[in-house]
């Protein structure tokens, strides 16, 4: 096969991919089919474009590796196929140093590259804001969520206690879901806790989730950048009604956010609720139930 037509074969997949990109993709497609991206709208948080960038660029690199590998496999299978009249074993080849060095070095570069970009983005995602505009404690429990809007002063702190989603016979949610309010364009730091078993706090369109443990608080700092209503759920199998452990997130203006906190204050939902309803109170070092006392 002359080298010119070989080159033409390699150009076809690249051309198709480029044409597809240029053909006017939706934001969803351009972001690798990740949720939360809308036409002519802000991203949901200040971190989602970084996350989708890592995802999409990884796919581009991996698909390029795939196309080259599949192409070479197909070419080898066709170019070196058994011809009519051939018998016995083909010529056996080994110790091709350039090829062996190539297929050792290239995957090594890929692995180091993926690690470096992932570590860089993870370091940004996991950097906590020492002085956020808004501090919230989200508490997972079997099988709902409590949200506490922390103020400097415990008297100013307000909370909402959620109940598990209820469904009708058709499986549609008919109850009011626990709702977390966030002010748009303000820095938010959420402390993640659990009252019982391991849960995972996941706001789908924000492209982030993080586990909630007993005895160890996790944190998530970010800025919501688009007003709207978003779905959240538990992402860690936590018992029988794990799938009912749903919540909503409302990203609203600063005024609406303050109004919402005022309604909680007016309803008397003030003060610190952190440990009051924790099911596990027998952590090491705490007074409470021991196995002997349970007998
Ligand atoms: Cu859960």
C-alpha cells in the first residue's frame, strides 16, 4: 500500500470527529454528556467547567489512542493476513527494541499525564475556603437530610429537618423533599456529616459528590453560579430506602436566600441541631451505650 493512501485512511476518523464538533454541538455534547449544562446559561458552579474539561480532554486522548490502536490492529490483520498457498507458521519476530520502548514509554506518559491533570484539578476542588460567605452543615440520615445554616452566633443559626421522600403506587414522589437553599455567586462551604451510617452528598448538576461519615467531617467549598432548582440524592448505598433519600437545591438571589432564612427563624427553627438526633452516640471516648449496658 503506498504511504499516501495509508495516510488518507488515518485522516478519515479525525475528519469525522472534527466535523462532528464543528457541526454545532449542544452544551451537553460539548461537555461530554455531563448533566447541568444549558444553552446560553452560566455553568452551575465555578468548578463544573474544570470538571467537564478533565472529562472531555481525557476522552479525546483516550479515543485518539483507541483509534490509532484499532487502526494498527486492523491494518496488521489485513496487511499480514494468510495468503492463498501459504502454509506453516509465519515468520516469528521478537526483540524489536524500538517498538518495545515505544509501547512502554507512551502508556507511561499517558498514565503520568492523567494522574497529573487529575491531581491538579482535585487539589483545586478540595481546597477549602477559610472565610466563606455562607457556612452550611448538611447532615445525612437514614433516609433524608437536615440542613443547618450556620451563623457566628448559635442563636442566629437556623435549620430545616427533612423527611424521606414518599411515593405513590406509580413511584412518583408526592411529598415535599428536603430543600437546600444557596445564594447565587456567593462562596459556600458545606460541612458534611452523618447521623448514622455512611451517606454521600451528591448534587448531580454540580458534578460533585462527597461521602458523609460518622466521626469525621468532610467539607466542600464552591460558588453556585446559576440560579435554579437542582436535584440531589444520596450516592452511597445506606440501607433499605436509600433510593428515597432525595433532596432539592434551590440557588436563589441573596435577597431570596435571606428571606428563606427569615422564614426558618420565624418558625422557631433556630439554634444548633448538630448532634441532637444522631443515632450513634457511642463513639469511642463518649459516654453512652456500651455493649454491657445494652444487656
Ligand atoms: Cu444515604
